């Protein structure tokens, strides 16, 4: 049995406090807040899940996103207001392992109102190529003799960078919303099909646009682009596994040697990660830098107003950086 908790009408003060949740985006008729009448409230942990829930839920759902725009969501720290939103939510949509704070809150506060999408996303160990010497490389699957159990990069969480995985999660979310709110199940399923259709178009553009790249090695700030690389025939070479990791000089040296040996001309930085290490490798190899966005957040500095616009900007950036005809 699924426990359905629909928000009750809130007093004016409580409604105002909920609307002021730090960084929580809202959607649905009736404006911001913890819900409107019997409309379910869904709390999400980061922009990609917030966009998905808004797209699938449509007018039937109020969506609250815990991560402020421009904040690295891996490092999200929950406030008391965030915790209150999780307590009041009809559903908490998250991916286990993406944020330790959200994982804990989902387990301890949300119970069976929590929906972990890591299963339908088919998450795998971080797929990348690790440079091990001049002109040499081997497949690296985060199995280097160290315990990465709590490290955000041990399992690649960035499933939305592969439109096919993102579409699978949309279908799963529609099913779960239909269980929470059976009266609108058909609308959720229809919205998920429409969202998946847009993703299918994007997927085709990515695969076609990157099919003829002369350089397949993708040197990135951190290991966020493995699924995108796998989908499009590229090989990710991350400077760091997780955003907060500082590579040692030996690791930087190996990556620099690898980049020179493979004719890498572009080192990719990210909007929410310090560019210092990428800049250092670019200087040592004579490469340029370009911004590749893992779409963890949308800000006024993003290359587009939503996921689809930023992904198409990423495609343009990659076509230039990887020498695609």
C-alpha cells in the first residue's frame, strides 16, 4: 500500500514561510507554496528532477526544488525550511547518492513518500578513461583499490545527460504520480510521453551531431559526462571524479601528457566548478578552454533558459571542441 499524504490548507503564516524556502522553485496554478487544496506537492533535490516533475505533473502538481540556482547540488545542505517541506510533501523525488543530505532526509523523514529514481535511471559506476601514461589509456570504472562508497562520483548520477535515461525516469515518475493522484494518472502518462518525445528529438541531434568527430577524448573538470560520452561515441577523461576533489600534481601531469599525446585541443570547464585545474592543463598543453554544462542548475549565466537549450548549446560547444564535421 502506498501512503498518500496530500497537503492540507495552510494558515497564511505557514504558507508564506513555505513559499520562502531557500532555492525552491514552484510550479502549478495558484502560485508558490506547499500546495493548493488537494494538489500534491512534490519535492525534488536538483534542477533536472524539478524540470521533469513540472513537465510530467503539469497543472496538477506543485513542485518545490531544494537546490538554489547556482549552488552545486552535490553539496546541498538542508535548512529547517527544507526539512519542513520534506515533512509536508506528498512525494520526494531524488536519486540516491547524489546528495547525502537529501538521502538522509528521504530515509528518515519521507519514508514511503520518497521515490528514488536511480533504478529506472540505470545508474552505473562512473564511466571514463583514465590516462595511465604517455599515449596510453585504460578503461576506468571507479575500481582503483579505494573505497568510494560515499564519494559522489563513485556512481555517475548525471543520467539526464543521456536523453534515453532521462526519458525512462520520466515514465517512472509518471507511474508514481499516478499512484499518488489516481484521478490524473492519464494526464501524467500523456505528459511523460510528450516530454520523452522532446528527449528523443534531442537524442537524435546529439548522436548525429557528434558522429563524425575527429577527436573523441573528452577532458572535463569532473566525471559528469560519462553517459553523454557513451551515448555519442566519445571517451570521458575527467580531471576529478567529484566536483570538490583536488587532483594531485601527478594526476594533473598524467592528464596533460594524455592530452598532448591524443591531440586534445579543448579542455572543458563547468559553470559550478572552479576552472583552476582545467586552466592549468590547458596552459601546459596549449589547448583552449570551453564551458560544458552538466545542467545541474539554470542561472542567468547559463547558455539557455532550460535543459533543452543548454544541451543544444553543449552540442555546439562539443562540435567545435572535438572537431566534428
